[in-house]
């Protein structure tokens, strides 16, 4: 990347006349160090190493950039509580915004939920968290769990999942291509916009059957046209970035073709048939589950989510109020950040009007690696951690950490100061409620919440996942 190059210039004029150049001294001004007497650098603990690495420039490390952004990324609930819990903010900004006022009222109506609707709202987010959800992928996941060292199975699955991801995302890929082409047109010289538009108008966005024609157009006409312009004009600015996006989406189109998807699916089926001895009945069940998974994924929707996303979209793109635009932008960035592939957590959120009371909650779910010492001793326990935060109108901010280890549950609850006198009552009633539902409780802690925590403070093992990506189902 040319933008990453560092140019250093001196104030001293360099004279190219070799006669006037100063003679370089060749003698060594100190004795050569004996390697056997060099003191070994002491080992650094992990925390100090991370802090030190924050000042190191490593343009190739996407993970390091992710770790740094953990500290500066927007916090979703801080902006969401302005929309739900601050009447002053809503009356001063949202209600007076001609763009957002209508969409805001629609959003408030959509989050009026009863118990069953709350459950459906959360189940929708879990079900749509990735494309790899449903009975078909549950079968594949079970195979992987039962055969963790089967490298051939991992390769076959990787190739299939990549083609499946691209195949079901063709519409989104076309939208990204359309945006990239518009941005390229906006930044090329006026003289070239006419010929460039003649090429891009041939692109067919709304017909998946035109994939081969679109690929041919991109590879043989559009990209060579832009390449000639960059080569002749040495334009290595913003156009180059949009070309990178264009090439990335071109590759996704190729992987998402029906032919490629069909080949990878057949390879998967053949591998399961001959290496895992799937009979005809099992193969038919697998094919049926894939069809059902795809159809369910295509038809599922949620009005509350759609209304919330539409509100954010209008706020970011159309609102003239800088405060509203800032709030919706921060919320959008936070939602996008929670979907980062370096983030190995399942994230769900809940804006809610429950019996006339507004609240906002976030839920983070991941594996718990706090029992690291037990793993090193060979005693492995499957353990999960859940971090729940919720801010309730006229009551305050709560936090809960749940740790499920085997069949036992540890609960750590932080409550607002207004309820600090009721800690024992809350603890006793919660213990009774859980015991009544046959939940085994190892420990319950109820304390006053002194400081709200980020999810990265609760899941302290995030920095150890440098070589992992998020494939949470």
C-alpha cells in the first residue's frame, strides 16, 4: 500500500561530487561484544506485551487493528438509551427531525412486545446470525465434533461452505458491485465517464441467470478499461480501493455460480457417502434438510429488526441533524463491529417496550476459557459465559454474568445503587426461582454496579484468538 510508505527528507543538501564527500571512518569505536556474556532479555507477561505492541506499526496485522479498536469502538447501549430512555434527547432532536420522526414512531410501535414476542425476537437474531444455521448445518457440525482430526473432511467442508456463502449472497454481491461502479464513475475524469457508463449499463443486476454474462463483462471489458486508465494516469488514489472491492466481489460471483456450487455440493455428498457410509435414506434426509434450511433462510424476517435498521439507515444517510446523524452512525458502527470475524462471540440486542416501560439490553455469548489451568492438567470442562446488560427506564443499569460449567451455574449480578439495600432479597428470591426450575447453582453474587463494563472486559480471552475467525453458528 503506497499510503503506508514513510518518506523521510533531510534538511542537508547532499553534494554528489565524490571529491568533496567526507571520508567514512572504518574503525570500530568500541570492543566487539562477547555473545556468551549477553544477558537474556526477561520474559514479558502477556498484558505488558499487548500494551507494548500497541505502539508497534504492523500494516499486515488485521487482528492488531481489531484489538486496538476494542477500546475505541462505539458502545451500542449508550446511544440506544438516548432513543429509548431520554425524553429530552427525543423531544429536542428526533421529534423535530422531518426524516426520523415518522420512522421513530414506527420503531417504537414495533418494539411493543409480550413474553412470546421477546423470545421470537431473540430467536430470530440467533437464527439469522450466520448463513450456516439449521438442521443441515447441525448435521455437518456434529460430524466435525465427532471427527476433529479429519483434515480431508475439513477441506471438503471449507470448499462447500465457501461456495454456499457466495451462492446465497449473489444479490448482496451485485449490490456491492453496483455501488463500487458508481463510486468509480464519480472519481474518474469527465472525459471517461461516457465510455465507462456504456460498459456498466450492460451489467444485469436483478437476474441471477445473467451471472456468466456479468462475469465476462467485468473481466473482459470493465476491469481492463479501469486498468488502462490507472496505468496511463498513475491514479493510485481512491479508485484503486474501489477496484479492490470490485475484484473481491468478482471472485465471490465466480465461487457463487450454480455450476461451482453444484460441484462442491456433489463433492461433499460423495465424500459423506464413501467415507462415512451414508446410505440412501441418510443422503435423502441430508438433501431435504438443505432445501428446508435454504427456504427457511430466504423467507424469515422480523418487523422489529427491519424497523430498527430502517431508522438507522435513514439517520445515517438522510438526516440533516448532525446530532441524530452522529447517534445513528455510532449505533451502526457498533452493530457492524459486533459482527467482526475476529470477534468469537454471539451478539444479540433487545430494544423493548414491555407493559409501557422502555428498556435496552445486550447479550454476548461465548466459550469461557477461565478454566485454563484445568485444561493444562488434562481436565477439560465444556464451559460457556453469557454477559447480559440491560438499562430499564426509571430503574437503572444492570449487568449479569452467567457461567455454565458442565451442569453447574455461577451467577454474578450487578444492580443499580437504588436497589443496593435489596441485595440479599434479590439473591434469595433468585435462588428460590432457579431451584424451583431444577437449575443447579454453584454460586450467586449480587452487588452494586459501580462501573459499566464493555464485553471485552468480561471476555478477557479475546486477545488470545489471533489465529481464529468467527464461525459461530
